[in-house]
C-alpha cells in the first residue's frame, strides 16, 4: 500500500466540525444542533442516542442533505452532502417503512433503480440479491400489506441497499416494533453489516440496542443537541443476544446512561 492509499484509507467517511443548525419558527429560533464535531470511519457502525428533540435525527438528515447547517461544516466521502447525494453515496432508512401499497415488494425495491435509470436485467439482479441479503427471497411478488411490520422494515432496508451505496443511514428503523421482532432484526442487521461492510449511522432511543449494535455510541444532550460522550465498544464483533447479560455489555450500558444524565446538566 502506498502512502497515498494509506491516507485515503484513514480518511473519515463522515466528518462534522463545529456543526450547528438553528430552525427559524413563528415562535422564535430553535437551536437543534450546536458545535457538533465527529468523524465516522469507513466500516464503522455508529449509533446516536439521546432524548427526544436532541438533534440526532437532524444530524442524520444533515448527512443526507435533507437539512442544511447554519454553522460549521460537514462532509460525506470528502465532499458536501449535496455532492454525496448526487453521487448516490448513501441509502436512507426512515422510521416507517414507507412502502407504496400498490407496488409489490420487488416493485418498491426497484423504484430507486428505475429512477436512476438502471437497465431491466440489472434491476432484476439487484432486487434478487438484496432480497436474499435481508432474508426475503421469495417475497418479491407480495404486497406490503401481506407482510408483517418487521418484514416491511427489512424490505425498506433492501430498497436502501439496492443501488449498493457504501453508507447506510438509519433513523430509528425498529422503534415501532415489539421487543421480540426488534431483537431478531438487530441480529439480522449485524449479520448484514458483517456481509456488506457498509458504514452505518443508526439513530435509536434504546440503550440496549445502541450497545448491542455499535462499534461506537454517540451520546447526545437535550436541545441544543451536543455530543456528551463518544464510547468505543469493547465488545467482540460476534455478538449473540445473550452478550447483553455480560459484565462488559452492562458496563457500556451504564456509561451510556450516565452520559444521558450528564447531558441534562447543560443550560440551554
């Protein structure tokens, strides 16, 4: 490996420096983010956790060029979020599956590929591959209403993966699901991450979910959203669900909880 290649390898996929965002509303300014500085490396699984309204989803939307900062800088793959969006650098999974009920599962996954101008045979192959990745092979001709909530959310993830972006942005995708389904999808997401080597940014309200999934956990304060702690996970890459009962897991969970409590000491 050359020195140039080594430097490229170490370049952060996402880099925010003193990022701030203030919304102007009829009731006055709302300070959603303030002085957020963070780097996400290639292949990281980074979870963002904090109380409602702390700016974690807003931060994700800044990465995706869905919101525009009022201060500081943010880059995705070394370019602006707008350039990264145009280059199809990321897939985005929303809180709700957002599948069109009149389209089959295959048709929903195919939609971004159609918009991007992929050929029919390429679309077919990509749909087949991502359905296998999320364990939905054989469901291509089903409609969303014929699938459970968990299966719909897996289809939503497949749609985000269809054009093979290196970055996956996930905004609380399992928040509305029951605990048993959520546990199963957490396991599947880790397996998917291991197979695809994507860089994943994941918003959650759940401490166990954040600790179980992540290589790093970003703890955020109440509005204005600031980072109170960034926790490097000591857990092994192979993580059965019962790892949540180990002292190592509980220690990280306690640190996350302490970080959330510490965040409330900030003055607005």
